[in-house]
């Protein structure tokens, strides 16, 4: 469990800290409806506290969620416990590592939101993930994920001293609690790693209570590299979009997202 970033401290604050992140929700609802509909079934990898899974279920799709972190899954279970029966019936949760899992079931769509493919930092881990996904796809099924486009300006600036940047500062409606999250980002350009320190500070009625720091490591992936990874994993690109409105990636001047739908190559023969 040592390699799990999302432990209890991160998990219990996740929903508050990521309340701002809603721009991708209609996209994942639309895509899962398209591939799974009301008859089929979807699988969200690294589902966390159900930020995306829940609204997908609300839109009528039956969805399974898999996550490595028992703490994130505990938060997910708490949320489901308060949900209407119609939502609870549509959501099934599993604990597992997305590099190696076996749910003894296949899905119409497997999806991995919010840059989380980038947690797979080595080529071996990335290929293991694609292999696990392939075993869980029904014939005709697809794998979808989104990644940010690496920012060359930020990478080039990494020689300068890193500074804390405010990421999020939000008041909680109940109890006057405010959580502030700052980040300090460094790039290891040789290993193609992003090393982020998150500083979480909590205030109650304006009075500072405590802080803690957590470290997250990601990789970053360029478009050409992604094409090679997908081909090497034995998949083929169905769609490559640059935003959540499904704009073709290659038609955009400065896309900031890489959003892909891929499927195992053998299906195309
Ligand atoms: C950025 S959060 C995303 C959660 C959720 N999908 C969302 O969009 O809010 C990343 C999630 O990946 C999970 N995770 C990290 N490594 C994993 C692995 N090897 N297998 C499964 N889940 C993993 C973490 O526990 C965490 O819940």
C-alpha cells in the first residue's frame, strides 16, 4: 500500500478540494451513454470518490468503479449510502490495481478520467494497464481516457526555483471550514516525471488549524508518444479530441487536452 498516494488524509478532503472540477462531467455522461446506454455496462478505472461515476449513474448508465485506495473507496461507499436506491442499484465498486485486475466480466466501455493514466509512470505499467483493459472489453468495446497536453513553457521554466502556486481556496458551507491547497511542481525531464507537492491548509472561521503536505508523481505524454504507446499496446485510435466538446485534436491550434477513444486492433479486421 506504500505506493498509494490517496490515503485517508487525501481521500477525506478530495471532494472538497476538487469541487471546482466539473467541466468533464457532461462529456463522460455522453460517452458512456453512447457506448453502454441503458442496456450495457461501463467500467470506470481509478473511480476514487465517484466524482464522475455518480453523475454517470445519474444519467442512467450501469457503471462499475475500480480503485486501488481503500480510503477513496470508503468515501465512495459513504456517498452511495446516502444515494437514492436507483443510483445504488446502478453502481458496483471493486478494490483493485488497474495494472492487474480481474472482474470476471466484460464492459462496453472502460474509461479513465482526470489525467489518471499519467499515474502509470513506466512503460511496463502503461502496457499492463492496456492489457488489463483489453481483457475487460466486450467485442466492439472501447477504452477512453483524457490527459493534459505537456506544457513546454512550464517544463522549460523548471530550471528556475519552484514556487508555491495557489490551486484552490474554497469555503465549506457547513461549519465555516476553508481548505486551501497550494502546489509546488518540479519536472524531471530526463525521466519524464512531474513531482508535485500539495500543501493542504485548513481554517475554521478564518483561524488556521493545521496543514499537511502530500507528494504525487506523474509522468507526461506527448501526442506522438501516445500514438506509439497505443499501437504497441495493440490498440487503435477511434477518436482523438482536444477538448470536452469533441473538437478534433489535430484541427486545434493549441489543444490543452488529449482525449482518446481507442479499441483493440483485432476488432478492426
Ligand atoms: C485523480 S484521482 C481520480 C479520481 C476520479 N476518477 C476523479 O476523476 O475524480 C486518481 C485515483 O486513482 C487511484 N489510483 C491510483 N493508482 C491506482 C491504481 N494502480 N489502480 C487503481 N486506482 C489507482 C487513486 O486511488 C485515486 O482515487
